[in-house]
């Protein structure tokens, strides 16, 4: 059996009882190590689970999935995922590969950022399509995701923005030369995401378009959701450029044009300043 086990969002203890039972009895246990990270490292997980973990990076999962599935029809193999197993499409691919090989599988779910984001007080059924914001480079500055933000705003829905993670990435030069040299890990902050969004807003204006959001649009920054040092800040998009939420992982929410009174009251708990708290009572900032 192949088991896909969600680890939740906080630390080693966030695994479910069912998930922990599976981990303890499996012959091999892999830890997926590139779509997200916990607030604790591999060693802390091993201490709590009482098992050695095999790190599975992007290359292992996407190009050498057969290694993970090897003998999974004869013994139990666990694949651990931060959050919920289906928070990334890569893991659907692993299930499809297992099915083609006739390997049975079982999914053990857990909390993911997709539902835990409700901790800020915004109602989950008010969210539209989720978007990803990637690190810009000198030659690659994609804005296509902004069309989904526009659509969500038109439909009076919030937008969850998942921020880029770069783990075990190669520079273009090392990639071309085939050198297995990797760049230091990078985790996009709310500040960086907000700055890129503001540049897109300016670009829309330069093109003569009315941007779907402005510098004053109400946003919510979240850091380390599910961890003991979780932080939430509500304020304008402009304020998100300078708010200090500490270390990774960060997420950003662009709010809908209107707010339910309960949402407004909840967000006032996290307002960046008194000025922001007053503006929370005004719809469509």
C-alpha cells in the first residue's frame, strides 16, 4: 500500500493519530520537501515519529517517482506531505502512477493552508480561485495570474495568494552546464508579493486600464499559519509592503469588494494601525 499522509501546518505533533500509526508501521517513509515546510526540521519529525525519514525533493518526486513506488505493492510505503496530500498537483501524479502499476493507495488528510486561512476571520465560502505569485527575475515578470484576481473582485470574492518557495533550485548557468550546484532556499514574503502587485497595478494604469485593486485595497498578510508564533496583519496593500511578519511561510489575501460584518469585526483584531482599523468599516477600499 502507498500511503499519502498529511502532516498539517505547525510542527511534528500536528500529524493525525491515524497518520502516525501508518508512519510507525511502514517499511519506508518519505518526506516531501519542496512544496512547503514545517516550522521544525526533519530531525524533530524523526524524534517524534520514532522513524528515519527519506527526503524526497522535487527531482525525486517528479523524475524518479518509481523509486518511491518500488515494492509498494509488496510492502507499505508512506509519503508525507506538509499540509494536506492534495495541496499540490504533483501528488496527484504520484497517485496516478501508483494506480497504473496496480498499487493500492490510501490518503490520510490534514489541515492545509486552503482551509486554515479562515483563521483571519474571512469566510471560506467567500474565496474565489487561488493564485500563485512567483519571484520575478530581470527577464521574467509574469502578470497573467492578475486576471484571476480581477475575476474574483468582479465576483465579490476574496483571493488567496500562495507565495513562491524555491528549494534546491539551480541557477540557469549551473543548469545549462549540468552542475549539481543549488541556490540557497528562498521564501517569498508578504512584503515582496505586495511590491510586485503594486507594480502590476502601475502597469495597468500605464496601459490605460482601471486596475482591479489599488494601493488602498484591504489585504491580509499571514505568516506561519498553524504554528505557535503565527502572525496575521490586516491593512492596505501599500502597508503590506512594510509590515514585519517574520520568517516563512507567508500567504497574502486580497479581500473582496464588500465584507460581511463578522469579517470586518474579525479583521479589526489584526489591523496594522488605528487608521487601518477605521478603514476596515469601509467597503471596497
